[in-house]
């Protein structure tokens, strides 16, 4: 688990994998750079697929399944490559005695305590791939985040609006029952997307604002903002379970099925048991469990 010290481009990390050397700071940041955009795209993909299902066959947006799949995959490739390429090029240096950290401490005297952390790592502005690409890797990462926001937010809003527009169209080719099911599913998706917006997008915007604007905030506020992002998976699961009747009923049936299962307690097989004894005594018990 990383702990960032924004607006300085420095951080340290805790956890058994990091302490054991299994996961480095670069590996951790690269993993996050791949997982976070993928989760955001996954939420958008649900609406894009639902929109594709609702379109009439004669619509110019009704691509063939293989074409639609290629378009979705290209989204993942382009956006993830954009983000990960910037992170991979991060000039990360670790240790309290590094020149980059000393420059940070001179620029931000209030962060002098960073010099006492043995596992402190820092990043400095440097060209991405000199001498060919002289843009900073941090600039590439920030532009990727802004690009995703500028592209995905309006696209998602238009997609959701057009889905409901199709369902509200009186000349719709679908039956009333089908329209009702699609509408319920869209309501569930719309409610579900509020979780990644609240737990990922908003904290990400706050962190980018702090870094780009060099805004000084308390470490407690910074840690709290990062902690919100860690609640994404738990809140998403709870949201689906408690707001979707289908998931809720399935989970309740699964729990009741487990609780009703009878576990035999007389499955200790003595050494004198023969094959015929086993088949006569134990096998019936095991068949009843199934």
C-alpha cells in the first residue's frame, strides 16, 4: 500500500510484498496504471454494450459483433498504453540521500521529515524518451487522465441518454416487457457507475489537482483521499448485492443452499474397511450430501 506525499512527487510503500522485495514501487505504480483505467473502461463498456443491444439493425451505429468487440478492445489498448507508457518512463529513484529528494526538500522545506524515511522514492520531471520525445512522463500521465475524462464523460452521458431515448420511443420494436427489463437494467447500471465515479474518478481528480496546482494539503486529508479509492471493490459489491434484486435473490439462495447442506460426521474410515464395506456405508452418505 503506497503513501503519497503530494504535491511533492514522492511516496513510500508498506506491506509484506514490498518489504520482501516481491513488488517494487515501479511495479506497484504500473499495476495501478493498468488496473484503474481498465475498471473505468469496464464501467463504460457496460453502457456501450447495452446501447448496442438496443439499437435497431438498420442503425449506422449497429456494428457487427466482431466490429463492436474490436472497437472495445481498441479502447483498452489505446487508453491503457497511453497511461502505462507514461508511468513506465517515470524516472523513479529511491533512498533519502538521492539528489532528486534533496532538491524536493529544498523546494518544500515543510517536508523535511521525508529525509528520515529509508524507503522514500521520488520522481522528477524528465523527458519521456530523449532525444526523440522530450515531453515529461508526468505530463503524459496527466494528459492521459484528462483525455480519458474529456472523452469518456460526455460519451457516457450521451450513451445513457440515447439508451433511454430508444426505450421511450413509442415506435419501438420491443415489447413492453422487454422495454421494462432494459429500463431496470439501465437504472441498475446508472446507480452502479456512481461507485467508480465517487471512489475513483473524484479522488483521482483531487490528486491531479494537488500535483498540477502544487496545492498544500494535510497528510491526513491526502491519505483519506487515497483510502477512498481502496473502497471501490467493496462498495461496488455491496451496491450490486443490496440494490439489484437479481443479485440479492441469487446470493440469498446460495447462502440458504449452503446452510441446508448436511455434512456427514461419520466419514472416518477404519483400517479394516474393505471396498465393499466402503461402498455400502460411506457412498450412500456422500450421495445424500450432493
